[in-house]
C-alpha cells in the first residue's frame, strides 16, 4: 500500500511539473515579446504576436520531450546540484535552438532578440520551479532552528572535499537536525571563504573561542586523509570545549563517495593514544593457518573471539572453539557462521580443567595448531579466589598442554601477560607458572610450545574503558586507583594480529614479548573519556582515587632482569631468552600443587611462591 501511495505521489509530481513547463513556454514567449517592445503590450505587432500564440502548442510538445530526455522530470530535486543545473541550461538552450529551426522552416519571422530572451526566460522559470522547494525548505529550517531550538549547532573541522560534501548533506537533508555555524581549516588562504554559505572562520587554535562564541554543541572532524598523530592534536584542542565530538573514520569514505552523516562515528579514546594503528600483513603470515585444523581455547573471550575472527578469514581446514562460558561463545558462533558460511566450524562447551574432556576433544579433532587463551585474568577477583586462579590457569593449561603433547599438535601458542613478570598478584604468578610449563614441555615434546606476553587490551571484558563508560553514563564518579598508575595499551585486533605473527615465527620454547608503545596514565585516560563524552572532569563528572588494590602495581614490566631481549623480523615483537630452570624439581612442585590446591588451602600463595621466587604476594608498590 505504501508503495502504491509513493508511486502515485511521484506521478502527480511529474504531471504538475509538465503542466508548469507548458505554462512556462507560453509565458516565456509573451514575456520575450513584451521585453522586446519595452513592456507595452499594445506595441507588439500582430505579425509577431499571432504566430507566437498559434504555434506555442508545438513548442510545448517539443519542450516536454526535450526536458524528459534530459531527466528534468525524474531527477531528485531535493538534492539537486551542479549536474542538474547544467541539464536545465542545456535543455532550455536546445528548446531555443529548436524554436529557431521550426520558425525558419515555417517561414515565420520574429525579432532576433526574441529567441535569446525566450531561451533565458524559459531557463529562469524552469530553474525557479526546480530549486524553489529547496530554498523554501532551507528558510523554514533556518527559522525553525533559530526560533524553535532543538537543532544542534555544528562546527566542521576541515574545509576540504569531505567537509564540503558533509555540509551539503546537512543543509539538504530534512531528517538531520543540525546547523553548521562555522568551518575550521588550517589553510590560511581558505580562511574568510564560504562553503555552501558557511564561513571558514579560523584555524584549529581558534576552535575553543569560536565554540564558545557561537554556542557550538557538536564538532565534526571531516579530515579523513590526515595522520592519527594530527587527529590527536586536533582532538586535544577540541576536547577542552566540552562539545560532543564526531569524526569521519578514514580515507575510504572519500574514495567510495561515502562521505555522509551516516558514516560519522563518535570519537573513541583509541584516537587519543596518539599513534597509528599497528598494521600486520596477515596474508603473508597466516599461510601456516591455511588448510590446518586450529583449536582456540577461551574462544568466546575478548582475545579468543578476535583470534577466531582473524583465523576464520584465512581458510583454515577446520576451526574448533572451546570455552566454558556459553553466552559469548554462542555470539561468536553466530557471527562466524553468518560471515563465513563455508567455514568448517566446531563449537564446544568444555572446561580446560577436565582432563578426559580435553583428551577426547584432541583425539577427535586432531588440531594442528592450538591457541590457548582460556584463563582467569581479573586481578582483584583472583586475589579473593586464589585457588580458582591456580586450578584454571595452571592446571587448565597443564591439561591442555598434555593433550597437545599426546596427540602431537604441531604448534601450541599460549596467551600470557606482562603481569607474569615479577608478579605481585596470584593471577600474574599463575601465568608465570604457565610459561614455565610451556618451556619445560617444549624441551621434551615434538610440539613447538611458545608463549606470547603483552599488556592491557583496550575495550576487553573487564578492562577500564567499559568500566569508565558505565560510570560516566551513571553521572560519575569515575574511579581510578592511583593518580600515578600507568599501563601499556593496545587494541584487541592489534594484540591478536601480533599474537598470530608471533605464532608464525615460533620455533619452540620462546616467550614472545609484544612492544606496547608508550605507557598511558590511567587518570589521563579517564579524563579524556569524560571530555569526549561532552563533560568536564571534576566539574560535571568527578574523578575519585580509591587506592591501589591488593596485588596491583603502579607500572607493569614486560621482561624479567634475567631475560635477554632478541629481535624478530617484526620490530614490535621481541623474544625473551628462556631462563634456565630445574625441570625435574619444577615437575615435582607442579604435581604437589595439583594435589594440594583441590584441598582448598588458605596458604596457596606460599606454595606458588616456592615455584615462582619472583612472586611477592600482597605487595603494593609506591613510587
């Protein structure tokens, strides 16, 4: 029914336009003669007026046919631009030429100026009919915005091609409740110029003043071709205004012609890390995944699910996902089935702590490569439940390693953490034991066992960014443990792509260490996120310091003192030299730990410390 109504409306518009153009032909002829004879109708000779009136119906038919050929009845005039204007001029000029030809063929003489005047008047009348609606609507929107309010006042940063298209769309669309009040551009020769009636009023350093004077609600950064470093510089200025920030994500919008309000995204805290995203050529690295059966433990988690996404895109023979938590595992299963319908995908709910279950899975699917991401990782929670950290992280890893060794997996990559270095919490200590298991088994197995160690991952489950966002949405306060606490950050896709590349480099026994870039103060992260949300720190949203939690360091380390650093082909991936250890003693300690932890002892930290001498439980550092 809606389609029928829509089609009838379009037909009615076409009929009205045709009737208007017919009238415009008649009016153009009469006006051309009137102007020629000084606007005195009585002075127009009958020899000119008669033929003009008698043969106007022929010109009307010719005009409609020409206009139809130039799509003047099918164009969407709401969004008409230079092309449509050119079509009007060319079509009107062609009608004028046809009139000259027709009158010459019919041996009808008219004043020479008549033909030029007729053509000009016809073009003006047709232009007015097509563009008057846009002008009227713009006026209504302007009045509504000025009087009624409710319209976002927008500053556009970037007076280039992207800014031009964006401003045009905002002005033309009746569905966008925004008004562009000024444009910012660093090019000195552009300042003072206008884009679609909006003035370029200054460079980036004028943003705070102009935002204040023009009561700007929203700043849109339309600079898809500039570097991440330059974007950060602009954001550092914009965030002080308290305005809502949005930006065009990348250059591909220009290439595809997709610059539009729909493509805008909220500015993310990732933009304030001040570095370009890490790029890894996975096509050349994941050749070893193609045609292989790959098993991912913890495949429903933040890191595990991203591992599955990137592996699924590189033609594995089979992808086996193992996880104990069904909800997120169900989500990644649906996502992969939708995106890769031909992927041989197996999804299993299982605990890595179940020896028999792990053995059956490895026997059934015979994986070539295993990525072991299953672990308890939340530091404060594990401090309250240390036995569970040992059972899941240490014993779970041990059981998966045993299954991989038994069923001759070619390569085993364990996800470790910077908290395994000189650990002050049970989670980090258990991960250090996992690294020791990897090192020991690598020396006695056909399987290549390696570990990959990295720091905090932006946006992962349980990380500070989702917590800060929830606190900001609730009106604060935003809680930070210590004003001086710093962390290394990387995005989930960056970390996973480097894990996959490290897996390609593996020869067995290595601990790969990812270069996390420059550390970031957590309080700065909190402050920036508050600013990007359009609030002022300590005014609109308070920041509270709660004190370091048990086992938490002010800063993390990636390398132990006794580990040497070796480089790889990728400058962002390093290898920590394996530390010599008494493997026989370690295996005995591991057996004792396995039997002791199931008794739910209260002194499990003491036993763990005997295995990991660098572990100092309960230590809270000051700096």
